C-alpha cells in the first residue's frame, strides 16, 4: 500500500481539494483507494458521504469497536487529509505510516510564511532526512498571469523540493466538492485543462 499525506499547517491551503481529487483519480484507475481524514473538521468524510453511488468507489477508514482506525484490507492507495497546525508528536506519529507528502501552497504571503516554517519542521524529521519519505509541492489556486504566481514560483525555488505543478483558480473544484465529486469524475472534454495540470502530480504519486 502506498500512503500519501496531504499536509500544510495553514487552514484553507487546499488540502481537502487535493486529497479528494487525488482519491478520485485512483478510483478511476480501477485502484482500490481509501480517503482517510485525520482533520477534526472531517471535510473528506463528509465528501465521501455525498459521493454518488454510480461513481467508482472510494473507501473510508475501517473502524472496529475498541480498535484504532485503519485502512481496509486490500487498499492499494491511502490518501490522508490532515488538519491545520499538524505538528509535534501527532506529526511524528503520522509520518511513521506514510510514503509521500504532498504540500499544497497558495500564492499569498501568509501561505508562504506558514509553508516555510513547515518545510523547516519536515527537514528535521528523521524519516525525511534519510529520504524514506518523498515530498512534493503543489501550487493551489494559481493564476499564472499574476505577479503573485511569480512570487510563489520564486519562493518555492528556494527549497530543494520538487514542484509538481500548479492548479488553476476555478470554482469548478468548489462545485464538484459539494457533489462528492472530483475533476476525474467529469468527461474528458469537460476537464481536459485541469487533467493536464494534474498529470505530473498523479505521475509522481503513482
């Protein structure tokens, strides 16, 4: 099983958007996938609860009485959504169970300041120093024509981390989230631009 953690210490960075759409991609690849939510807001769990039954299935945590939550048997990919402010012992515990980290970063000063501190924290983690866990960065809600997009690119260039790509600013993600859907649930002709932006991300995760 490949476990992918979606993490950023700042709220509203796009973690749930990244997590739900990534899980949707794996589901359409006929891969057994679990979307696990360790965020108290449980945004991803609510999203799963609204997902139409005619779409490829995405599983949630396997919960048994008196036992900690765990992935269902046979799951090939586990995508984990996380809360804002993930740090300390809780971060250390989560890192013991994952293979890759995706860090969503928006092109704002507040997001970049928070991300800088998070990158510094990750750099101190033993599993990351030993390269047992891979880290990738994704720009979120980016309009490539704006100055803020260039500022984000300059900021990310400071770190020795792969920037997998940038997802555009669009209300399509918001609309689909409310329906329990993701970009990959749409017909190819309706989502070609966004699928192209996602391709390097899913290649890295897969």
